[in-house]
C-alpha cells in the first residue's frame, strides 16, 4: 500500500539521463546500448494535444508548440538518498516550466526505492524522495497546492533484477501529469 504525504537523478553507469536514451527514426524513445537498466522502450513518451513527443521534447510527428512536454518524467537517486542531483534539478526545472506554461491543475509525484531495506523504511525514503521533488518544483514557481506526493517504497519496481543496475533504475521519483 502506498504511503501518502501530508501535502500530497544519477545513474551509476556515468551517463546522464538524456544520454541514456535516444529516439529511433519513428520518434520512439529507446534505450541506448550500454546504458544500465531494463532495455528498449522502457521510457514513456508524452501525448500532448494529440502530438507524440520524444527525446528532449522534440515533436515526433512534426507538430511544434511554444511549450513542449519534458522528455524525462523520472528522476533517479543515489543509494539511501533523497538528494537531487544537478541533472535531476535540470530535468525538473524543464518539467516545471512546461507544467506552468500548460496551466497544469494537478500533478502527482511518486517516490520509489530499490528492493533493499524494510517495507517501512522504503516507504519513508520514497516519501522523502517525492517531497524533495515537490519542494524543488515549488521553488521553480509551481503552485504547492496542486502537487500531491505518494510513496510506493519498493512495491512498484521499474525493472526486475537483483543487481546494481536494476537497483539504480528503481531508486526514482516519477511525475504523473
């Protein structure tokens, strides 16, 4: 069961979040060879007013707008940490700009952990991660009252596996628009 908040970054491969992904010619986000994690097509794109957006907010179908969806809804964290990396802050800053321009009425931030640690510990750590993302988004001008946080702890892994690469992908926060 998720843990709701009261107010409702970094990959060990050395690659940035942008470097971990590329677009194929059809605009689909695919995992670059050699990047840690699950494999191809594990990263969602965005659908904004009927247009599919891929890497770096580029319109995959030729549609262009003033504000485009950010390309990375996931923020990765270090082991046992809720600290935002500079890369995570850059991604979140872009997401905040897009959400403000879009006039978003609500946003859910989900905090996740790897499988190590107790259920209760990971629920608390996932909540700290979600709260850190919310606090940063508010510092970028987003309305505090529209952001809800939830922790799923280790209950919803992004990838299965019992190794450093899998654990790194599961230590994350996700933005749900």
